[in-house]
C-alpha cells in the first residue's frame, strides 16, 4: 500500500449471514473504510447491477460465498484514486469473485484491480454501463470458448429473451451469424439485434424439426442453451455436424446423454461458469466487446426508472430479481 493512498468511508450493503430465501434477506447499510493497494483502483460507484447470482449466493446456493460481505458483481463509476493516469477515468466492470468471495459493488465505493476495468462509452449512461457485466461476459465467454460464430453460421439461442440470451443474439448478429431464438411460449424477441431473427415457440413447435427446416437440414452450428436440462435433448437434436452447445445453467443437473450420437456428430459441449473468472479475466472479456459497443452493434439493456433502487432499498431489489424480473435491476448510492 502506498503511503499516500486515499482512504474513503464507504456506504456498503452488508449481509451478515445467509438467508433461507429472498424474502428473509436482511441487508443493512453500514459505513466501512476502504483502502486501495498499489495496483488497485478506488472507484466511486455510480451504479451497480443486481444479478440472479447475487441473490443465489445470499440464500446459500453457493457454498463458497463468504459472510459477512457486501454483495454485487457489476458496476460503473469514476476512479478517484489509483496509479498515475487513472484518476478521473469513467469505467465499468464485473467479476466472478466480487460480492461472493470478497466484498462487492453494492456500495458507494469499490476497490478493484487496475486491469479489471473497461472505459465506459460516452454514449452509455451509468445505469446502462452497470447492467452490461454478467450477461454480456457470460455470452462472450461462451462464444470465446466454443468459437465465435462466423458469418453465415447458424446460432440457436434457448431462452432468447433472457439477458444472456439477448446478449448472445447481439454478439452473434454483430459477427454476421444467423440467429434462431427459442421462447417457452408465444412472444416476440424483445432485445436489440443487428439482423432479423426467427423465433420458435417451444410450446407449439417441435424445435429440432423446425431448426432443420430453417437451415436446409443442416442444423445449428452453435447452440447457446441458457436454460439447461429442459432443452438439453432439443438442443442436442438441433446440432449440425461438428456443432457446439454452450451450457450455463441447470435446473435438474442430471440428463440422458447419447454418447453414440455425440461422437458421431463430432459435437462439442462447453460449460461456462463466470463465477470462476477473476476481475482481470472478466475485464479481458469486456475489452473484446468494446468495439461492438463503440460501433453501436452492441447496445446496453434499457434501464427502467422503477428498476433503480437506493442502497437502503437493497432488499426490494433482491426480491425483484429473485422473482424473475425481466428488468435489469440497478442499485445507486
């Protein structure tokens, strides 16, 4: 720690112990002194998102979550102390360990490694920047690991109207891929896209058959399964030869798996857990996305005024996310 490093008394949401469920969460706001290390940044947090993983960790679904702690993985803010040339930068970021293994972003200030942050585009508001993190990092890391879709490839996205699903659509269409989305019941695609997409209503259509029909019998080159086991078989049957399926979630962790079809199809399954990414690794993923936001091919999620909560109303924000709100929920100090 440098002798002249700035300290700040931050207002932080604190969880003293895990709760049985979101309704029994009892967050409080308390003041804590933060001091940065020599390679860290001290950030004044202008906005922080609430993710489902924040609530899951708070209710004991992530055994490695520590208590007491300040939750929160995603943030946007201004650097108020750090190495030379960093003060005054407007930045945003995310992490797999912030808010879970160490104190996170649901606070007025945050200490984070210098390589974790990304410049905030001038055209993006604080609230929008705070909402980019986990969904876009999850989508991009999935494509990085499975192979970023190429122009002309077919990408099938299950749970297309979820935030990770929408991020996957944006990235894939930015790269020139053709996207087919799957919804649980009849509804239109709600997010931004760089090209028209076909939407399959899973309640009314046999998914794999429709995918084959739309792709001239070939199937999907990439399947991004944001839901998990309920769509595992449909995803498997929709894959093209040498197709890749990306998995990020599960309800029932056990599925039937046809090994013969797997290896004869020369398929690849890729599992993504962004909780395993450090702040620096997450920053690297976000930097890959920077040109897309700069060009307008990628757009942050719209933030509704009634989905923005002060730190003192953190419990309401957590309950909203636990209730599967489709809004991107934001906390502000």
